[in-house]
């Protein structure tokens, strides 16, 4: 297992997971693994081994289960996702980390499942990690999917009022507050339907504010704007037309910078994967199932 050992799921981390070495939580089998001394909670859905798996990086504060609705809508390809340290069920790191740290952990998680290569998906904060993965491990990344994300520090920013609401994890800790601000930060259908915020909370597994702030620190000063033009992977960029958090101009900028990219815009906001799940899943499946040009495989 290339230095990674599977461990029993800690019932203190997932009280619904039970005592076994592996727990089935909806679409994902969930287990704790050890990656060079760092424990990670990993979600895995077996699939067609003839196709590369899809390695998924979540948004800030996001745990494995938040992407379960999308996972259920995707075709039966193998899916791999993990909670970053300090989020969901993965214990905290003892030191601050960078985006590259999580990208390198992703490569080791792939090795745990005996995969030398994968398609890579990232949403929002996780989209930055996905970009970093494609840069650091180009031979491990066949195709790249970037959802509701941007180029980091050098981007078209959200309005100050939106950034202020995102500066703390209060929306994860207070369900009523999450409903009050959902339209302001997520846009789209959340503007007129705060009940959608409850759909986010129903799959939320909150751990601690420190884990959230470590993710904020990881992205501080990071940018991909000066090297995106060197990415060679075919890339699908997906964005919401009404995204207060990551304005659409950022997706257009990435589309301009990444040579082999396509852009798909949804008539929704930041969380179009939740409000346009079936449409988004079809776009991802279509992109990943495209015939491979000579030299890609």
C-alpha cells in the first residue's frame, strides 16, 4: 500500500460509522487511512477500473458527505475524496500547511488505491488545490475539472460584504445564520430560497474553527495566474452566472489562461452543483468520457 495503512473508522469522528475498518455512509465507503503519519478520513466509491478514478477536492470547511449528491448523479466511475486535516473527520495537522501540502496528500491517497493517474476535480477552495495538483503532478492528472473557483490571491474579488461573511466559519456553526446569509454569499436560487441552506447543513460534519482558519491560511498569498498557461491537461471550467463569492469573470480568466480548456456557465450561483446537480453531472461525465486524443492516455 505504498506506506499507507488502512485504519478503523473512529466512532468519535463518525458516530454513525460503526466500529469496522470500513463504514458505508450513503454513496461512499468511508475509512481512516494513514498517510506518512497523518490520518485522513477517505471516502471511496468503487467503479469501472478500466477508467481513471475521479479524485475530488472539496471547498473550504467541506466534508466528504457534502459532495454525495453530485457523486450519486455521476456515472459509475470510481470516486476518491478525503477530508483535509482539521475538517470533517480528519485530525488536525500540527502545523500550518499550504495548498501544495493537500495536493501532495491527494497523490498519496491515489497511491493507496493503487492508481498512478486520475481525473481531478475541485470546487471553490478545492479548485485551487486541483490546479496545484495538476501543476505538481502532471503525469498523475489526466483531465482537470474546476468548479466555482479562481486563481487565488490574484483574482476578481467578491464584494467586501461577501468576503466579510466568509471570513469566519459561523455559517457552519449556526444554522439560522447560514439561512440569513445564504443568498448573499451563494447567489442564484439561494437568494429567494433560504431553505436551500438546510440542504447544505444536512450533510455537514463540522469539526472546529481552527481547521477552517488553517484552510484560509493555506490559500493566503497563493495564486496560479502566472503558471496556468503551462497546464497541458484538458480542462473543464464550470461556473455560476450569479456567483457573488467567485464572480464569473474569474472563470473567463482561467479559460483564457489554460490552453486546452472549455467553459460551461450555469444559470445559477456558487453552489450550482447542488441546485443543478443532474446538469452538472452530465457535463462532467460528457467531458470525462470524450475520446482520448493521441498522446493523452
